[in-house]
């Protein structure tokens, strides 16, 4: 997990970085952050990039390169790799490039750490998670409890935007259900205790959560998409998953295979434990307003899921 907070967390003993460029440099940079003795950070490039053999293109120098070195022994794998969005692009526009990246990395997971909890951040999440499933199914290693799409950034945005509206932090996470793209994102503000919204405010907040990523893409004016907020959300998600693996059950929203709706994959609050996703809670009663968004969401979500499976065909 290539973020400084992963290096600092007491719940991780090793941070292993892998990318087609810069991973050794990122690992070297992270290694200067003080942590308890024994915590290490490593960085690997693909072996094809290691022109001198296995012992170059790594951090620490002299280590082994390639996916095998990066993934062997991993208990949690975070996949944020891919190309960023630019103004005017949807997450779906990233599909062809990011689908190939996720497929390659998941083949490594299947070979080198099939029991890891694998968390997909690479967009479009609605389609890349089905790709990840199909890779694992083909290898005979699929465990639905160990594969999740990280949608926690949508929860962070909902918490932030509604907290600003209320003038105080919300007491608990706003449930955000569905998927992780545009209208497939549905924040359930009706389930926030003590919250009263006008029709206009409710509409504005819902749409802002759905298209919060576009807000960042436009503000960066072609220089990238949401990276800092996603790094924060990814870290919170991964650290909570690590705590849960050590025996402290934690509930958080995630995009998982479920029977909550007719969609094969759906984001809703889930309880994580030592075995990954141990309980899927669904989302309870929703308002007429939320139901209208739900009805718009489902065809789009199912089409994006089908697109991931079609890629693997």
C-alpha cells in the first residue's frame, strides 16, 4: 500500500510496493518514515524492466523484482493502479487500460497470495471487480469473502458534505449503496439521525456525492483526479480491514458479491472479520426519493458489471 499512513500504521508490518515505474523510489522514500523496529518497506518493478536480472530495480537494492517478490506473503492487497481521469472523462472511459492492469495484477494474486483480502480501487470499480472475480474463478481460487471494491471515498464525501451542512461532524458513517460511478452511487441521507433537508438541499447533496470525483478532476484541470482523498479513504479502509483480521469486527461499506439486490455486485455496509467479509447487511428502508435514484441506478450498475465479465470472455 503505497501511502505514508500505511507505513505508519501499527497494524502493518510490511508495505510492499509494485508498479511499472518508480516503485523502488517510492519505497525508499517511505522507508525514511520512523516506525517500530522490524517494520519494513519494499519496492519492486516488473522483471522485464529489470535489465540486469532479478537483483535490480528493487528497494532495498539487491532484492528480487517482479510480482512474485511483491505479493508473496501478502495478507491484504490494495490495487489502485491505472490511468487517472481528465476533464470530460467518465470512469468508464478508463476501462480498456485499467481492465488490462487489473487482470494482470489479479493473475499475480491468484498465483502468489490467493488467500489475501484483495481490495480494488482501480476504476471503473463497477467493472474491474467482476474482472478480478473472473480471474480467480478461472484459477479455481475465488472466495467472495476475500474480494471487495473500495467505495469508502463515497462515504467520506457524504460524511464531509453533510457535516458541513449540519455544522458538525456526523456521528456515524452515512450509508452509501450501489456502485462507484455517477448515478450508481446512492447516499442514504434519510438514515442520518436528526437530519432534516429541504428537497433542494437533498438533491444537491446527493448529486454532489455522486459526482464528487468530477469536482476534483475539473479543479485539477487535467493534472489528475482524486488522489489525496482516495489515499485517505484507501488507508482507512485497509487499516479497518487489518484490525478486523486481528479479531476486531468492523462494519464499513464495500462493493461485494451479494444477494442484497438482483445485481451480482452491490455496495452496502458489511462487517469484516478474520475471514474477510463475514456479513452483508443490506440497507433497510429507503425513502420514495431514494427509491427513484435506486431505480435509475440498477440498469446502469448491471450493465457495468456485465461489461467487466464480457472483457474476460
